[in-house]
C-alpha cells in the first residue's frame, strides 16, 4: 500500500518538476495560492521511536554503527512514510547520537526503501533524569529516577528531537523546560501531596515543551512539541495524571487569547504565548486517549474541542483495527474507535490513541494516517507484535496545506479526489470549509475565531 503510493508520488514529483519547474523542496502534492505561487503541502509526523537506552552514552554507542536492528526498523518506518517534518520522542538527548542516527540509518536505504535526509534539526535538553535533590516519591531517597524533574535514570533519557526538510527558524524557537507547575493558574497539582520545597521547584513539563517555527515557503508553521508524562506510575493522589492533563493544557493556554497565556514565561524569560493568527501544529505523544485509558477525563479535549484546532480528519489505520480484534481483552471494551489507536500497549490500558498531530484551523488536512500495516502487508514486519522491532508506538502523520489554497492543476489525480480543486474553483468557493472558520481581515492577516 505505502510502496504503491510512494511510486505514484515519485512519478508525480517528476511530472510536476518537469512541467512546472517547482523548487526541488516541494512535495508532489503541492498546491498553489491565489496568485498561482506554489504552496507546499507539508507532511508532518510524530513518532515515539523508543530510541531510549538504560544509561547515558548507550544510544550513541548503538548508533555508531549502521547495524542496530531496532534503529534500522525505526529508520525504515520513516523512509516508508517520508514525512517532511518529523517530531521524535523517546530519543535520549544527545546531539551526536541524533547525527549518527541520520548518517548511519536515515541516510542509508533500509530493506530497499529510499534514504531520507533532513537538512535541519532541532533538539534541546529535557527534564528527565535531572535531579531535584528532593524525595518526590516519598521512598526516603532523593536520587531515584522518580525524584528528577521528569522521570528518568539520567539527564536526557527519553528526549525529543525535530528533523525537517524545511528550514527551522532557530532564532525564534521557544522552550519551556523550566516553567514551574505552580505558576499555571488553576493548576491540578495534588493538594497536600508534595512538600512546600517540592511545590516551589516542580516544573510543569516532564520533558520539555517547545515551539519550533518551521519556514514553509513564505509562511511559518509553529511545531508545538511535547511528551507529557504517562498518567500512571503514581498513587491515589494521581500526581502523574494531573500533571499529564496540565502539560496538555499548556498548549491550550499557549495558543489561546493573550490573557490565558499571560502566566507563561519561556526559558529566556520572555512572556506570553503564540502570536494570534499564527499557524501551528501540535505534535507529540500526549499519553492520553480521548476516552479510554487512565488519563484525566477530558485531558485531550482541552485541545480537541478548541475551534482553533482542526480535527476534521483523524489519523487512522487498518492495522490497529486488526490488532484490537486479534488481541481482544480490554480492547473489546474500549469506547474509542480502534482505527484511531496509535500505541500497542499491554493491559491496562490496551491499545490507545496516544500520539497526535493537531493543526491549527487555518491548515487543511489532506490526508491523515497511522503507520500500522495489517499483518498481510509485508511492512507489518516493521510494527510487529511484542517485543516490537521498532516501538510500542506507531508513527502518525498528516499532510497539510494552507486553507483555501487550491491544488496544482495537472498534478496527481489522487490528490484531486482528496479535496484539492482547480485554482479558479477554489477562489470562487470563497470562505473555507469546516470548523474553526478563518477569514482574512482588512490587513490581510488571518483571524481565527477562538
Ligand atoms: Ca525518592
Ligand atoms: Ca495516575
Ligand atoms: Ca483502543
């Protein structure tokens, strides 16, 4: 399935590139704006790749040769899905390891797949494994993985990274690693559980929260990257469930009206949230299913219910439906549709939707998939069954265009059927479709109802 699509895509790129002389960075399904200029469609993926290791330095060692089986499977999944922008979770923070992963894995074709090269990368320190010096879990010791700002055996375990074919506007990256949980108004920190010393130093983010602007043509798309803590591994106080919900809520405040973002300070001390009307894509493992599992009820709905978030299409797969049927158990009593599951978890909670790509309402979703092939598909060897060849999570991707932009005429017919229309027709259509309707103001800026 993916192989076939990729062949069509490559042929389309050749055709479009020849006839229309688009820049080489454009992808095959590129669209055109109202003046006929090429507006790229951008394939954005999030993948909890499980490239974490028990000790600092282990990952670098594993990636220093091209023969690590798990890293090869992770790389092949990326090569089969070919995202333009890839957000990774659970990759131990080590810029050298990230470089080795690119050189020794992504940039080498795996099992007949074409290599993939990301010219731009971003990574930064995270809170996992950074000691607080306090006994946060009450076991009498201050040096456990649970006593760190985020659960981890060493600083940087379970880190994050962004790889991109489009330029990353590093100057305008904002990180929120050190933001304090107590500074969030109306936060859900459990009352009476933490010592006053702990309350004063606890950070909101279990890893980090990043705003990474990516330049796509003439516009900027802000990747809003995070990996909230799993809501489990705690007690009746539900400290992790509460933190998970507040970590997710951060993006609602950050993308919301200025008054809701007033409390936010980035790691350089600059206040406030995202500029009104800016395009964004929330991407990451949010560790929370909309209806199943152990997270706080409504945790993801803090984002899914926002008019400024486009949820018109949810990434899905046939493989997840098949897995739920074959595995049975808790999966059979889940309320969520199994086609939206993104993680193959043992019970509890069973398979859930944990990984999200959520664009702002000014972006159209052209396609949305979870890479979870059915067992009859030869590529199911990459997702497999426990112990997994790559990860217990699945790569999730969506393809976005700026809302109201028509598809390049003469491009692949497949795209035309998916909602891309000839330019003239798209102009006549006037106001964009769907929820979170955006309009162009007198200044030309986009305004989205919040
Ligand atoms: Ca402890
Ligand atoms: Ca809990
Ligand atoms: Ca499920």
